[in-house]
C-alpha cells in the first residue's frame, strides 16, 4: 500500500524572495518606526508594570460583577491619583488588578512621631530607620528590648495603625531590633473596597510591592539582557558561518524584538519581566529559523558553484520553506490553546509569542538572507567603484 504525503508548500516552489526584499524592507521599516514612535513616553509610551515602574499592585476578586471605573474612582478618592484598574483574566471571573505608584503610606513625619512616642515612653531606643522603597516598615533597635505588646501600644499611641510587630536580631551584640509593619496601602484600599462594594465581597488575592529605584534597575537589566543575547547570537552566527552573515541576523532580530514590543505598545497590556522573557524567547526562536536557512545556503553554494548569491539564497529559502512554515504553524497551534484557556500573564505571553513567531518567520524569509545579499553587493561595489575612479583619475 502506498502512502501519499500532503505538502502544504508544493515541492519545487520557486518564489522570488530576493526580488521582493525591497517591498519587505519598506513594510518592516514602517511597522518598526510606528512601534518605536508609539513607545516613546511623550507620544504614548509602554504600560510598565509594577516590576518596572515601581509601586503597589493588588489582585482583587469580587463575588459579582463590578465596574472597573467605579473601583478606580474609589481608589483615586483615597489620594492615589495615578491609580489604574484593569480586568485580570476572563471577564466572568470578576478579577481586577489595581495599581498605584506608591509603595508606602508612611512619611518621615509619621516616623518622627513614632520615635518621639517611643522616647517619651522611656524605652531605650538606640536607632531607627525607614525607607519608603521597602513599604510601610519602621526598624527600631533597643539596648534593652521591650515586649511586643508594650511596643505596639506605644506606636499606636502616636496615631499609627500597626499590622504586625516582628522581633528580630539586633545589629550589635545584646541589642534587639523590632520591625514595625504598619497598616499601609493594601489595608486602606481593602477597607475602602469593603465599604463601597460590600455585597460583591472583595477578596485581596495577591499584593506586590516594588520600589521605584528597584523598578528602574529591573527595567535596565531586562533591556541589557536582550542586547547581550543578541550580541552573543551574532558572534555565534559569525563563527559558525561567516561574519558577512552577522549583519543580516542582527537586523532580523531587532526587527522581531520591535514587532513583539509592538503588541504591548499598541494593546496597552502591561510590560513587565514576563515581557522581557517573551522577547528573549522570540529572539531565540527567530535565530533558529535563520540558522536553518543559512545552513542550506552554505550547502547550496557548494552544490551550485556557478550561480549568483541571489539565486543561491532563493533556492535555499524555497528548499526549507515547507519545514520553516510547518514548524511555525505547529508552534502557533500550541499558542492558540493557551490563548483560548489562558488568562492574565499567560494570555499576554502567548499573544506576544504569536506575534513574534509570525515576525520571526517573515524576517527569516525576507530580511535576514536578502539583507546579506545587499550587504555583500555593497561590499563588492565600493572597491570596484573606487578602483574605477582611480583609473579615471590617471
């Protein structure tokens, strides 16, 4: 019995990828320029998550549907004018992400009141510290430690609501340190939601705090990771093939990274550490496709000695066209499943990956290898033009 195979891409396809490279480059430039401009803060900017922007993020679930606008108005009424509220997961889950730009409610004046109350009570305080980057937490150190109940009573007498008093080891021998965790942003918002939406039974499921300085550092490190990954890939391609292939690779990778970034820029979805992971994954996926094409170009060059580089590139891309398409198609199918059933971060990861896979496949066919031809042509044209000019001068 003979089995017949079905070819999505017919055998012997001879599509002129090199000939269409000018149209592809113009299209890519328009898309990339649009993404870059839209990502500029003065024009629109990215919606940085707490990971990068700093602040407090709360995941709150309600037992019944509530309006996100009403939640935001309530949070803004508490003094958080930069508050944002967005649906998290499926709309039927009635879950929302509430973000504010602050980490702590405590101020230096509040801390000073606590310190004065402790000294007034006669407790042997040796030092105190407070950093708004780390939330509503005051560290107090004593030569002779008071009891937890006594310290709590003194701090609350200063008009500060205490969530927890935690006993810790002192810095110097024999000393004792206490961490005073005061009721902060979470408690204030939780109380307000309970008062406004009591029937909806709001439940705080998760709270994350990231200081602004830490957020900036995470953001910088994330973008550095992308740059380092691209640099290492270029070195790898240059060593495995030839460094004349490296510029095409880096242009294609930048193209794919920017297109993936475009999903977050135009959709307004949160850009965070997971987004950096998506871009790194797309970069790795894209270079895998490109390496397959470059391998075939190297084999084809040895097989057809008399053909031009343009002809060799076209033959090579068409030879692996079916394999590249099926690989991308199979990966995209798995992402569709995550898009249907995934929520929140999983949905964003899957959607951005889908954009990246499409872009990576496109850049392999129309950007990476064709750009190599353009660069190779320019490299040979310039010396020839210079030699001709020199001869004319004589």
